[in-house]
C-alpha cells in the first residue's frame, strides 16, 4: 500500500521534487464530460478544473507509461441528452481511450449504455448506484465509479442512527434519478438495521418550497427525517423543517450535500444537520497513520494553489475527478499498455489505490471499491462541518 500511496500522492506534489523524464510519444487521449452550465455546473465546473489540474501534474511528473496525457472535455449542460451526444463525439470523433465523468446521475445513466456498447472504459464521477448496477441494459462491464455507492452512504447513516437508538424515520426524496436511487436504497436496507420508515414524501428538486411535505412528515412523528437530494433543494428542506412549530426531528442529508453552499443557503437552519461525507470534509480529524492523509493534504494545497478554492470552495464532490484519474493511472500502469480491454481488466483488479475519497480495491463484482470506512459522519456545528458525536 505504501508504494501506491506515494505514487498517487505524487500527482499533486511539485514537479521539481521528481527526476521523472518528460513524457514522450503520442498522447494518451482521455475524454471528460462535465456540466459547465445548467444546474449541475456548481459541481461540474470545478470537477473540470480539478481534472485539468491533475492532468497537468501527471504530465509534469512523467505522464502515464512515459506518454503525455491529453484531456478533451465537453460541457454536458447538465443534460442527459447533451451528455450522450458529447460522449459520442469523444468516442467516435476524438477517439478517446476512456472517459471520466459525467456530473449527475441522470447524465451517467444516459451515457453508460452507449459506452458499454462501444466498449469504452468510463470512470464516472456521480453517486447513484444505478450507474454501476445491472438492469434492462446490464450487466455493465465497462463502467466504474469514483464516488461511494448510494448503498454505502445509506448504511453509514443507518449505522449512526442505530448507535443513537433512532429506529423510526421519515424520508423526503427528490423526484430525479439521484433522489429515487437514494429512496430505493433507504427502503431496501432499512430492515437489516431495524429501521421503520413511517412516512415518505417526494418533491421537484427545482422547487422553492417544500413546506407541505415537511409538515406531513413531521406529523408522522419520526425521530429523524432523511432528505435525499443534491444542490439547493437540501437547504430549502432544512429551512422548511426549521420553520415548523413543535419539536424538530433530527435532520439527515445525503452524501451529496456536504459543502459550503449548503451552509450558506440553509444558514441557521443547517445547525445540527447530520450527513455522511468524505474525509476531505474534516481533514483535521485524520490521524497520521491514515493512508489518505497525505493525499488529502496534497490535494487541498494543489486545489488552493490552482486558484480553484477561491471560486469553488471545497465540497464533498471536489476530489472525484482526481480519484477517477488516479484510478485510470493505476489501471493503465497495471495493464502496461493503453488498450481499452487491458485497461478494463486492470480496473477490475486494483488494490489499495489511495485517493481523496477513499482507498479503492475493485473486483469484477465491485466497480467502485469503496466501503463504509471511506466515509465519516458529519454534523453542522457553528457554521462548519465537524465529526458527528
């Protein structure tokens, strides 16, 4: 593990610290799909910047397999249809070896059937389990994922609630692919943790008020309410619950929420909110022996030095594009050549690849490779994220 740790941490250290030869020959061409406009741009734009930053560091430290890396990226406009069109351009026009991205679950669902048919490795930067699960178009052999699976985040929440003797909950989920993916996992896994879902409500993630849904859920008298959405809708829900009379149930958000925008938009209503997140959100809590510590610290420094922090403050999504490229590099070096089939096979056999979001160990049955120990439970306290007690 130590060897791989040093290798991946080196991506974000100054090039002058290494004696690696400059990359030579034809570049390894990688495609990027990032929402740089539309509602998902708040995540997609910094993901593109992180990808560019990481590729620059790769090339400054010898490239991959001694060859330079070239990133060609397109704006998906937060649209599944546009994402699919851009994926076709990357594969058929730009002849990329592999694709990282896209930004949202809906976009990922639209892209993966095509990349599977074309046998192009895709390392996605979205969180829904449907991205790597089977289904009417499955199984999916060429699709991998950098963020934690929805089921991993759900189990982390349920373990925390069980430790607090909370067994009666309500669920409020957005009607988009991310929200419905979360709802399905919450319902499927409740029984094994002794959790009873007393009520559930859904909402349009583009809405501006969910007071009616919040009122109905509070009336069921749950001990906690889990809100499964991403973006501003989570902050709106927090404000709606805070405005209700009577005792407020514990508010739990999804693993897609941790970041400064939730704190800013929800304001005082965010206080006391619990949510799972990556260790990137509480780096000060990491012991020196944690293998992710050096990678996270290097990433945070590089993120700031690149000027990304000023425009897009760190959030739980910030490391996903870096992790996708770290997995790609580890896969190519294991394969020993820039060949799609060899890369796909290698991506299924990675061990202890240390990234920002966790330590990845993949298999033919697990194209994500992260488990519960890659996540921490956070609480919003005094306007910042801390380890939940």
